[in-house]
C-alpha cells in the first residue's frame, strides 16, 4: 500500500480535479433525477430499501445510508404518509418494526433510476467515442473499489 504522503503534488492536484469532476457528474445526475414531489433524500432511502430486498429495520436503513435515527424516522414518516412504505411488526419480536417498500415506492425508485440512466446513456453516446465508453465502463469497477475502501485500523 502506498503511503498517502508519498503522492506527488501533481497527483494530489489531479485527484482534486477528479473529485470536482465526479461531484459535477453526481450533481448532474441529481438534477436529471427529477423526483417530482419526492425529495432526493426520500428517494435515496427508498433506493436503499430496494437494495436491501424491499424490507429492513429503520436501524439498518440508517446504517446503510449513514443517517441518524431521528433523520430516518422523519423521512420514514413522510414516506409512509405518501404510501411509499409501510411499517410492519416483526413476526418474532412484536416490539421491532420493519419498513416494507410498497409497490408505489418500488415504482418511484425504478422510474427515477430509469430517468437517470436514460440521461446517462444519451450523454455517453453523444459525447464519448467507443474507446472512451469502454474506458468509462472499466473505470466503474475502480470507482466501486474506492467506494468500498475501509482504511486498516
């Protein structure tokens, strides 16, 4: 493993530029999201619930999304009121609740994902060559590794 202090000033500048470029793309994807009357924070929680198989505890959702329990509770209250999730008691422990994604919640996530993917496909086809598209797809695996990086204790 490379010591971060051994990265050259030029490479640090390039990494800073990369961070800005990545953030610009993320902001653009958020704008393309156009969740209608569903705020991005709620869409993100719905998407996390879908990734978790459509059901999870509020604690699991908070952990996955890096949110405090009070924030999760507030978001879930709005999502439940909108019919996008429902809360169910755990069969084994009635004191525990599970959040379940409704059909309307699933459709909201899938429609949002479809809009973002359509924009991305159009943008990639419109401004990247075949070789650049292949590079971009290959870079996806590297981005995933970075997202999953956990420094050693």
